[in-house]
C-alpha cells in the first residue's frame, strides 16, 4: 500500500453515474433544435471535455452555428433534470469515509454549479476540501497547471498525490503533472483507451482503492 496525502477525484463517471441524465439533456436539446436524437452510448462517448465539447460533438458539422443556442437549451433543461437518474457509484461512500482524514478535491471539466448541486444533493460535498469545475479556472484537464496549483496550495508531494478518474483526461493530467493515477474502468469512459495510457493503477470497483493507499 502506498501513502497518499492528496486525493483528486474526477466527478462524472467516477463518483457519480450521470450518463443517463447527460444523454437525456443532449437529446432534449437536439429535439428542440429539430435535429434527430442520438443513442445514449454515443452521447456518453462524447463526455469528458465539458458541456461545450459535448454539444459540439453532438451537433452535426453543418449545425455548429447553433452551438450557443444549444448551450442555452441544454443548461436550462439540465438544471431541472440533472438528478432524474444520477446517483453515486457503488462504494463511493466507503472510499470517502476510509480516507476521511486525507485532503480530497474534485477536479472536473463539468461546470462548477452543476457539480456542486449534484454533490450537495448526494451529500458528498462535505468530504472535499475543494471542488474545481470547468469554469473555476482558466484551465481544464489535461492541463498540468490544475494539479500544479493544487500541489502548491496543499503543500503536497507529487509522489503522494493521486488522480482518480474514468476518462483519458484524468490519466493524462496525472501523467502531465507527475502524480499517481488510478483508472476507474467501470465509469463512463472507454476502458481500453484508459488502459492504453498505462495508468499506475486500475480498478473495476472503487472499493479497490481502499487497499491501494494509506
């Protein structure tokens, strides 16, 4: 087992199973724009780089000029429906309680307001020293400056800091900044793509984290 002092968690696909509500919001947006809807699995494949990229990928190239309108429609709908199906992944609370004394941060490319609302409603916000959303800083994952700033802020060493996530950006930002990485293989991300990045650790159940670190 390896000692860690700072634990950084992704949000969508790692702590919360939010894929269904994201897909519903995208398809509502497409329908409102008189465009054909897409398969849930296809939309989930677009998740990981923030809502703007999610909608850019969901719109056909010829409809990219509708992006601003799509962002507005999506935001209004998702604000009301973000908790229709979203729930914690199994064993999230086991992990957060096990490492209750560690400094923990949520680092996500999701908008801060959406992240905070979901974290509060699922009653996990109190476990974290800080929640950093896509609009919290000028940078987004996989920009190493995000983690560099956290290392400085919490006086943490790189070899005692871990980034846990289900997306390629999570492993990439860990690699870029020289901290440990854990790939969660049963989230929203593509497990093969994650493993191709050679994370330091991988797990199919979040509970495995409890036996990796002290």
